[in-house]
C-alpha cells in the first residue's frame, strides 16, 4: 500500500535534490573532529552503495559528494552548515534520515569527541529533531540498526496520514470548502510533500471528506479528538507544520489572528513559543 523509501528518494537527480544535503550531513559528521577516519569513510561509501535512499544516483553520486565536501570545507566550521542542510531538507523523513546517517558516521570510530557531539546537537536543533528522537537515533546508531530505524520512521510518518487528512478536512469545513474541487487541490498538495506521499491519498481524503458529522459539532472538539490520537509531541508538531505549509506565507506570520490556526494551537496544546518556532520552520 505504501511507497517504499527507495520510491521516495531513489532514482536520478531531481530539482532541489535532497540527497545532496543528506550527504552533507554525513560529511559534516566525518569532519566534525577535524579529520575523516577511514571507518567513517567506509560507512559513507557503504550507505551510498547499498541504502535505498541513494539508489539510482550512479555517476552523479560523486558530483553530490564533491559539492557537499566543498560546502563543509569552505565553511567557518561544520556546525555553521547545519542551517543550510536543514533548509535543503524540508521534509521530516529527510531530516530524520540526515541526523540518523550523521550519527552512524560519528559512532563508526567507536568514540564521540566533544566537537562531534557539538555538531550533532547543532544539526538536531537545525533539523527540529526532539531530544527523545535524537536519543533513539543514537541508540540505533550504536546498535548498528540505523537501516531498520529509518524504515520504522518511514512507516511511522506515513501512519499519520489519516490524521493529517482529518485536520485538513476540518480546515476545509471551517472555511466552507468541503467540496470535490478543494479535495482535488489537497490531493495535489499532499503529493508535493514527501511525508504525505502515499498510494491511497484519494481514498484517505475521500473518507475524511465524506465522514458523517454532527451539525452541532465544534471544530475545536473534533481537533482535540484528532490530537488525542497523536500522543507523540513531535508527531503533533509536524501535523501543525503541514497545516502551516498550506497557508500563504504572509498569513503564516499572522497566525495569532488566523481562526483555524488558533483553534488548532489550542487543540494540539502548543504554547506561543512553540508556534513561533513552527512558523519559522
């Protein structure tokens, strides 16, 4: 039913190629302590050759490595590149993959230098990864099962799709846009975001749009019900991000006076500081 990791990122080069920044996150980890260890280089080469994320690159892989390496080497320090890496990886799946692959590089030599820890922390903050997620990733990296972790992340993110569809349906309902034309626009919107690309987008959206709803139901109550089915803070945060991406950039900065955004903030239990961070995502 779901698209695989290979289908998500595999294949030839694409506009705004995210794998260039995945590689930069890894190369940054290699040079965080001042030099690339042979064991770290081996991990990079192994992932490049074997992991589905990089399938289909062919000779272009060397070009991406050269670009990423130059960006790291010509920066004032490796941590200074983390914001650029995050900007090149807008999707949550890409960001978790970047941090996971960087962590795998760091633990390859079986030691963690202070400069490497500082780089990973800067990368974590730039990528908006929670401390809990970072801990899980480091555990997976140390245990040698980053590949399995990334597959699990893929499944977890895709499992949010019904909840995302419900949120966008409630958004449409609040704006009197619960009609087929808007549903088709949402389908195109979802298909443009890697986190939301699933094979049954039409079915999920149709189910949400056609679900029976009480004429007296309140949007806040229904959003609270959605939030209750998403216990993890990071998952709720990203559902909020998806809703903000759909807004005009000017309106995103006006989130305090946007009715649906304010109702969603209350339902998802986000404070104003969290909203400010999410609107600068």
